[in-house]
C-alpha cells in the first residue's frame, strides 16, 4: 500500500480531518493535504513521519484496538520504502529525467553503483528495480550534485513542484510519486521528422509561389536599435536587407539570446520565419551556430522549429562546446548585404543595444569575425539530401570499420525513420521519404538522448473473427 493510501486509511480509522490531525501532530494542514493527495511523500526518516504517527496514535486511542504509535510509524515508513511504489511510473519518470537533462547514463550508472547494462534493462522495463526507494534516493542525490546550474535547478523545481522542500528530497519524492511524466521530447522530435512532409509544408506557406524582389531594400549605412521591440525590428530589417539584396554570399547567424525573449510575439515569429524562407528561396546558404546550452525542453523546441529549414539542405548547423555566460548575451549576424550585432544583460532586454550596418568596411570586419567564430564551433549535424548521396556513401565507407548498429526501439516505433548509432561518435537519423534525407548528429547531449530513446510500442489491435 502506498504512503498516500496508508495515511488516508489511518485518518479514516480515526475519523479525523487534515485540520484535526494538523492540530494534534504539529504538521501543517497544507502538508497533510498534499500527503493525502499523493502530491508529496516524506523521506522515511523525516520528522513528519514521527509527528504523524504520534498524532494518529493520540487521535486513535479510542479505536478498537487502540492505534499504537510505533506500529503506525513502522506502517507509514514501510509504505514509503516498501514494494508498493509504482515502479513502472518510476521508470517512466526516470527516463524523462534523463532526457530533460541530457544526462550521461554511463556516468550515472557509475555514480550509483549500477552496471550500465543493468540500468539499460531497467529503463526498457526488462528488469525490476529491487529497492525502489533507495534507487530514487541515489538518482536524486546524483542529479542535484551534477546539475547545479541555475537553469537546470529551475527546470527540476518546476518538474517536482518544489517550493520550500529541499530539491533532493523533492526529486526523490517525484520519482516515487507514481505520477509519471509521459511527455517525451525526443519522441516528439522524432515523430515530427517521421510525419513531416516538405512538399505539403512548401504549399502551406506558399514557398513555391514566393517571389523575391530584386529591388534593394533601402537601409541607412548604419542604425542603432534599443530595447525588446527594436531588437525584433532590427532582426527583421537584417533579413529583409539580405533577402532583397543582389548578394549571393552565405549568411552567418549566431545568437545566445533566450528564445523566450522572442517567442512572446507570435507575429514576429511568423515574419522572422518568412524572412528565413525568403533567403532560402533566393538560394542562400545559412551557417548558424545554435545556442544549445539551454534547459532540455527549450533546446528541443528550438531544434524542432528548425526541422523544416534543415530539410532544404541549405543550412549548416554548429554549436559551441564550452558553456557561454547566462549573464551577458550577444547576437552576431552577417550576410553579403548587412551585419547585425548586439548585446544585453540577461533578462534585461529593455536596455539592450543593437547595431545594423551595410557599410563595406564594417561588413568585412563582421565577415572575418564570423569566420573566426565558425573556427571555434563544432558541427551539430551533417545533413545529406538526395543530391548528396555520393557524399553520404563516402562518409559511410570511411566509417565502415566502426561498431555501428540500428536502434531497435526506433525500428519498432517508426515507419519512416531509421536510427543508426556509432556509439560515442555519431547518430544518424534517416528519413525515407517526403523528402529522403539523412541527419548525422554529433552533439553529445542530443546524440546520447537519441541513442537512449525508449518509447512505448503499441501493438496493432487484433481483428475479431
């Protein structure tokens, strides 16, 4: 029996409310209510377990037989650490936690004294967790120790609904709670690739009908912009100037501005994407350095937004290995027609300053700066379209002596997606149609999450004879 059910059973025997038990035990009424609903579980040695046992024993002294404090305490404690924890939900939560943080599973296994292969079997429901509560404690301790950065802590507090509770105990409680977090961002990302149809997308946004004017956009030699609204305007001015110019030079884009700063304006998002589409329609190549040093969900949402753009084969995505400061943010764009740079202090976009120019000498400076930044960046993925089959064959020929295998779970889950893994080096997602395209992913966090992908495989319903 779970802690939640055991507590409710004792309160029913005593005929008491949360308010009455709170008055006798000293545990707050709001905490007892959370325990009753299963929203919170104390650790076995927490003083609240002792206080609740004493309070229940006092209120149940007139029961037949009377409720003894030690008996109640042992019963509540055993309900916390016992075999009644929903281990299926625990594993689902565990898998979600790994994907949320992009966790290194081998590092986790070593830290909590598990064999990596045993941990893999637990994750795929092929092995049971022998001591669920101890397992949750170990995972929680490792997670809080390893992922100290503020954005990870914020994500964990949001996940566990933790306010005044220590994060480690809140995470342990969440893992044991039985309230599984079913959302799977990697599964969602792969599903979007599985179902995405480039032809339908082109028709939906009228990309095939788009006409790119040849009349140059009139932009002053230089212009400064201030604040959030002008930050959005200067980005659109850069895209417009680049799309309408006669230049065929490639475009460079690098920004570590938080996505939330832009995402609040839906109309801006639409115009921004149309600006990107106009540059692609013109035939320009985009070299972009993505900021992947973000909470997992934010990172995956950003990558999903770029899926249609990747499909064109005109985008070369990169990333930086070293974490950038989350205090001082920069933006650097340059094309053959314009350059945009800017800076602001984290979350203070209202006082940010941005600069857009088409001065030839300044363009040369920013172009050189872009080249130097690309030298410091690493490829996020290599994209092979149907037109690049020879390059793909050359890549696979070069890798033929490596240990390569097909991700079995993805094979069972998807029909239009195949995942090939070269452990520790790359993961290739192959889309078979609409269009046929191959993404060779090299970013460690994303690569590992795809390699560790687990999804529920729903068997087709049997037809009745």
